[in-house]
């Protein structure tokens, strides 16, 4: 049908693939909001829970670490747990993006902007 139009048939195919990719990315963005990861520090005394998009949604602190003299240590443990959760959220997000782009013929390790 589009034989006489040269590369326009390929262009239509590319546009369709782009639309499908856009839909899949939107679905993945929604899914990342419900996936959770947990970061920990101090052998699990402080735990931070985040969505796979990196939003902190929970913090659990073992009461045994509450001691006035250890205030700075507790603060450090909290920050370490949050950073661990955010790092795991980034890894999860990249893992999910890799699943999405697997069959698209993109170069391995190509990072999509988001």
C-alpha cells in the first residue's frame, strides 16, 4: 500500500513503536511509584523505606539506639539508611527500565532520560 512512498512505511512503523514505548514508559512510571525498596544501616537498627522512584515513605528506628550521648551516631545512621534506600531505588528504577527496553534493539546499558 505504501510501496510507492519509499521510506514512509518505515517511518509509520517507527512512530507506532515510539507511541508504544511512550505508553509502556508511563505504565512503568506508575509501577515505580508502588514498588518499594528498603535501605538499612547499623546492622538493621535504622531502616528507611522508599519507592523505586526514590521518595522516602517510611523510617523505622530501633528504640535501643536512643541515648542522648549517641545523638550524632543516630543521625549518621538515619542518613546512611536513607542513602541506602535511595541507592536501591535508583538500581530498581534502572532494572525496570532495562526490562522495558530489552526488546527494542537499543544498545546495552543505554540509559533513558527520566
